[in-house]
């Protein structure tokens, strides 16, 4: 990749800041757009983001800005805004970059669109790629080894542009052309992570969490296949890999939200008190509605949606446990109750 390749990141939350730090780890200049003026000031003056990633000392080659026009001439822009504002932010770009790499995980409320569909409409001149996988921001910022899926709608030609620009010594992208699969894995696992947090908050044990991960993965596969995703994609880093990570640690915003819900917290109060976004809370109602419309069985997703809307967590879990017995594999389900 030519040294002329220029890189920017839209969104200076924990994940966006970590990606900027990772990209700057080889001495390259990275432009980082932040919504909050105080975040811009802190990054440029102190090389820190005390609001979202206080543990990281940031590279001096990261230049923060609050003006999207400063990203107008960049070759590649990684988009790390909350999913629900992605379209609105991209519409503010004065000039579409050659490559947009979507790093936000979610489904747009109101439309049910995946992020690549939102971005394609908001920035029609850009080639779209999706970066997704098991990635805790603080580990990426610290330079710990991380592997991700980089799904490119432009196929190998786009991959050959992007992979050398994004890859670093401890950050390894793997190629895919399944943009839909990469997005579905990231969106669905956020909802399942809330469910696993609820199990933790209710002190239901490790057996229950492992069972929920496995059955949740089955729901992810059903939904993905219905939307045209490849099973192989969902069995990789951006599906099963990300699912296992976020369903197993309080470092996951979605897991920690679920734990608080399981302990009796109110969803409205918990969301209002959070500086960072637990995307699964926004995705759950959209995903549950899409599954119902398409006739896709996703009882765990429906349970999370119900808890977020105020249902008592222990009662919802009891309803899940009381569902009719059935085959584990879809191919064997015909002889049993659905």
C-alpha cells in the first residue's frame, strides 16, 4: 500500500479512539472526528480521551477534529458512530471517501436496515466494507493481539487496498466478501450478550450461560441465513468469535447492562445513566420485530426485548425454560413440537 494512503475515523468513543490508536501505531497520521468539543481538545492537547478511553496514552500523530470537512480528502474512513446516528453523520461529509469501513454494530430503528444499506444511501460514492470481530477497545488500544473480519463489498480488489492500510503487527484482518453476514453477526451478538448478562445478574450459573450462547448462536444462524448471510461467515470471527467474547465479560457494555437488568435494574434508568452506548438495547426491538415478521424463531432475542420493555427478568427466563421440548438441530425438528 502506498504511503499516500490517508486514514480517518469518525467517532471518538472508546472503540473509535482505540481504532485510531491502532492505526497510528506505525507512526501514520490519523484524523479522528469527535462530536464533543472537550474530547477534541483533550486529544489534541493531552493525547488522551478521558471521557471514553481514559486508560490509553494516545499517539501524537492522532489529530482530533470536530469538523467533518477535515476528513473530506481522505482515502479511507472508518465509521464508529452509534448505529442509530450513522446515516445522519455520513450525510454531513462534504465529499464521500473512496472506502468507508463500517465498524458500528446494529440495525437501524424504524427501517430495519443494516448499516451497509444506511451508508450506501448516505454516501453513494463510497465503496463499503465492514470490520467486525471480537474486539474490546482497551485491548486494541494497548496493542494486544486481535483478529477481525474485514468484509469487502468490492471483493478482492477492495481488500487489496484496505488490508495493508488497516493491518498492524497486532491487528490482523481476515478477508470476506459477505458484508451482510459480518453485519448480522455483530448486531445479533449484542442482543445475546444482554441475555447472558441477565443470566449472570440472576446468578443462574455457568451451565445456563453456556447453553444460552449455544442456543443464541442457533438464532443468529437462522436470522443470518434468512437474510442471505453465509453460515461460514457467522461461524468465524465476526459471528461466533464475537459472540463468545461479549457474552463472557463485564468489559462488554451489553453484558454489563444485562447483568444490571438481571439484578433488578430498570432499563430506562440504566440507559439514561450510561455515557457509552449499549447497542444491543437499540437493536433488540428491531431484531425481534424483523424476526416475527419473517417467521424466524428467536425466543432469546424476544426475551431480551421483553425485559428491556419492563418485563421481570426472572419471569421471562421461566417462560423460556417452559418452552416445548424440541430437537437441537433444525434438520431433526420435523418430528417434534416447534
